[in-house]
C-alpha cells in the first residue's frame, strides 16, 4: 500500500499487516488487523488513494481506508468475492476496480 506496508489475507487467519524494517536483524513485524466480520479472505487490492480492498469468502467486499477504518462496499452484490477476483486498473481516469463475486462482475471507479 502507499504507506509502505504489505498485507496478506488468509482463508483461516484473517488480514495481516507486514511492516518492513530495513537494516534490522528481524526483517519485518507482523500484526493481525481486526475489524472485519470474517477471517476468510479471498482477495486483496491496494489502490493509489491508500485504500486496501478486501474480498471475503462470505461477507462481500470491504474497504480499509488509510486510517485503517473498515467500511462495507455496498455497491458490490454477492457475498463471496472470488479468489483473484479483485483487479485494480490505475491506467484510466478515474481508476477502476473490477470485482468478481458469486453474483456479478462489478466495476467501481476509484477517484
């Protein structure tokens, strides 16, 4: 993400943030991020505005803003975001996020 952190989603263990620590013996610190309604994560996409979009197995699409606050993306139907079902395209203006769920393909415009 734009803040220099990396994120990993697990189908069992939820969302994790990895903060690189260059030049330190321990190369990174890991922190579990809480606040989502499920621990089953299928897809992640970071956007140029500093957000992280989180596709879940059973709770739809969520957005984590740069302040790490979560909000459900109500424009996306379906409860299951498919594995690999988030594709961010920053080459167009405004940028687009493609979201593939068990219900539909939705295109979101990201300002």
